[in-house]
C-alpha cells in the first residue's frame, strides 16, 4: 500500500516537472519493477516508508520558489523529523535536503532551518522525557561518534562501552591502504555481484541521465544534475559507511535511494523527447528506452542466483516465508501461546518460525554475536555489575548475562543443531560448556525436529526446564 502511494508521489512529482506519460512509465519501471524493489518493498522493513517520506520532502522542496510559506516549512520539518526516527541513517538525505533548501527557499532558508530544528528538538525532547536514557542513546547513535561520546561520559551508558569491548565476529576484511579498500569495494565480488547485479537498471538510468546533461537546452537540467549527484553521493556515503560492519549492505541500502535514479532517468527521457524536432522520433526513443528497461529488469530477475537470489519474481520457491510457515506449524503446541522461549541459535528462520507458532523470543537472541560484549579484565565486582546492567538495558549481553539465562531465565530452550557453524568464542552455542552443562543438569529434551528439504537443512531440539539455580551453571 505504501509503495502504491510512492508510485503516485513519484508520478505526480514528474508531472509537476512537466513530464509526459512515457517518462513516468520509465520511472515506475526503474523504481518498482526490479527484483530488489519487489522484495524490499514487500518486506517488514522501513524501505517503503522511508522512500515515501523522502518523496514528500522533495514535493515540499519543489514548492519552495525562492521563498517558503509557513505551512510548507512546518510540513517539511515534520517530514524530516519523521524520516530521522524511521531510519537514523537517513540523516544523509536530511543533510542533502537542507543543502537544496539553501537554494530553493531563497531568503527564507534560515526560517526553514530554524523551524525544522525546533520541530526536531521538541519532538526528541518529549520522547526523551518519556523513554529516558536508552532512547537518548539509541536516537543519537552514529558509528564511532556516539561510542566516543559515551566513553568520555557525555552520552548515557558510559560503562557499557568503556569497560568492555566487542569481538569481531563477521570476518570483515582489514585493508592495508585506501587503494586496497577501494579495490575491494568496487571489485568484481562487491561491485558486480552485490551492486550492479541488483541495481543495474537504476544505475543505467542514472548514467543515461548523466549523458543527457551534455545535450544543449536540456529541460530540467538543474533537477537532473541534482538528482544524479544526490544518487551518487548517497550510494557512496552508505557504501563507505558500511565497510566497518557489513561490506555488502549497499545491496540493501541502495533501495532507499533508487527512486532518485528513476526520477533522473525520467526527466532525461522527457527532455530528450522535447529537444528532438520530430515527435515521432521522440516517441520512438521513449518506447525504445522503456522496452530496454523492461528487458534489463527481466534479465536481472533471471540472472540472480545462488547467494544473490531474492525470493520475489522468479525465485518464489526459495521464499523464506514458506519455510517459516512449515517450521512454525511443526513447532506449535510445545509451549503455551505467547510464551517467552530462549534461543541457542544463529539461524534467522528459527525465531521467525517461533513467532509464526505464536511464541515470543527475546530481542537479544535475534543477532547474538552482534549484541555480545566481553568485559575488560581486572574489573571490580561493582564495575562488572554496573557494566552488565548497562549492556542488558541496551539489549546487549555478556558472559554473566548468559549464565543468568541458564540459571533461571527461560522455561523452554530451542537449540539449533543444524546448521552447526558457530564462532568458537561464543559461550551461548550448542557445544559451548555452559550450554551443555545447563541442558544436562536443568533441562529435558521434549522435541526434535529436522527439516532436511530446507536450504540449508535445519534441525532443532526443544528443551523444557526441570530445575533452576546455581547447579545449572556450575555443575
């Protein structure tokens, strides 16, 4: 439904820029008919809503013509504030918007800045008063910056960061130089397999728009240039920013900004059809570009395979939802409805299946390795207590947290047996001494389920608690 609204916003924005039907059709194809678009705009993620707010912001910026009415300014401030709280990394688009406003709003730019800042600060202050220090930390979190501010005592939870450290668990490569980093970021594996293979059509639209800028008397030249530059900047910003934790995540992040390439390509096609003297030629060019875009979208759907495939147009047989429903049906009934079930697992299909079966899982169990921090050596008992409490308040965990889970926390535990790949350091893993001891001393096995037809095969065991206390962790 939100994507349908987005298509309407995209089309109306192009109509306001005097585009005809054919360019609008091209924009819709580039924006909504690729394999990635169908997958991400159908998922329980912020993509569709974040794009919706960005398009509304562009409409409001287009309304500013060397001045800005108060109603437009207030709406603009509300939209940017909403966008920030929907997805904090949209601060990149917010910064870009404020730069565009500097030109579009003319002498009213400072009024736009002041009112937008006031709306954000007021909203943030009210939410901070309601939700407290955890909201303050999470709502102002930026990689490295927030960590440093917390370490020096300016931000909340200083002990959680200064008295512990997070293990590197994902095998992210370390680069010896900038040239080595760039070669990795834009090499065949990342540049082709994770960027071009997934976003070839939007990138082609942006290149087409860039080439069109060389044509004399191109209509909407300024907007085309801004949209292409914005698309390139946002892709590079997020690609560079993700290298420290997820080098391939540009494949997902690009879906936040592909609409910019769709707009730029549509404006370029519209301008090209206008500068061509004969209407028949202009129409033929438009139809040809649209046919090519449909072919590219189809090729993408059929070419994505292996680890790059997405469960959308062609690959419905690999859809995670079918596997989740199958596993969820098999898991129903072993625990009362709405029970909180502990997980010794790293497979995302298991918590989804438990949810489908009507049970709850603790948030910390969703990505165990990312939420783990190891306490520094030589801490006093008081420092350990304070640090652990702060980590747990942030949905993090450490060794003593895991001991608490095994000692007294869960009535039921679901243990992943296949796939059986877990980091050697992870103390909350099926073969870790803490888990083996606790299962033997304080739990009984009540279910074993295998799903050999899944890819990869999945096998789990369900345990029910029989006793609590220190014996569960000390033997």
